[in-house]
């Protein structure tokens, strides 16, 4: 008779074989005709990612923090991107192979989709202090939203679409979230409350 651990592994593999139920598909930004399959990482693989990130030594500053975050994203995707015909098989064997094949925009798109799928990221898990939320709220209120374009505009739309309770884009009225975030006192309270709730 199989042990409990073996049964759990078998059931996980069975779920992976179901395809759509346990994976997501992402069309590459650089080549929309190519679609990659990503799966949630099991705990063993996620711990392997954290072990890899822990070896990235450097100064305690924003630049190195961004570098560590990028390493983590690439290591996650290296393990999460699988062959559509067999979800047990990785498309990329290591991070070097992945970064040679994919554009920066592809990696951004894939890691965003992965994080949405697994919802493992949160302010509490990432250890973001309250003072950083205060800085972020101020930056959102003072930034020139109409100056955004390309990747920054795409990221802003994804961000707002994720945190707001309903879509704020209306072709007839323009991008109303611009005014909501920068001109009304009610929106300041709403934005502040959203970040406070996220940090709790």
C-alpha cells in the first residue's frame, strides 16, 4: 500500500495532467504566436528558488533589492514554465537558457501572470514596512499619469485593474482613475485605505 506522502504526490501529478485546471497560458509579448504554459510551483521547488536567491549577496540598497527580485522571478519561471504536452517537463533547464530565449517584456508578463495565479505575494510576506507604503501613496498622488506610455502605462493599467473593485477605464470619459487618484480628497482616503488594508 502506498504511503500518505506517495499518495499526495500521485494526486498532485494527476492534477497536473488535467492541464487547464492547474496551469495558465501566456502569449509572449515579443511573439504573440508563441504560448507558454505555467504551473504553480510545489513547495519543494519554491524552497529551491528561495535558496538560490539567498546566495545573491550584495549591498542593502534599492538597486540590489531589485536585482534579487529579478533573480527570484527568473528562478520561479525557470521552474514554472512547462511543456504543454507534459506538465512534468520544463521548457527551460536553467535560468541562463530562459534569459537567452525570452525578452525582458516576456519575463515581466510571465511573472505577473504567475503571481496572479498563485497569489503568494503580499505585503506581509514580502516584509514591506509601513513607511514604504506612505512613500508609495505619495508617489501615486504626485505622479503625472498622462505622461505614462509603453511598458509603464501597461503596468499601471494592470496595477489599477487588480486593486480596484471595478474597471475604471471608460473610452467616453477618458481614464477616470487619473482624476480619482490625483484631484479628489475622497480618492486620497480610498487609496490610503486600500494600502492600509494591504499592509495589514
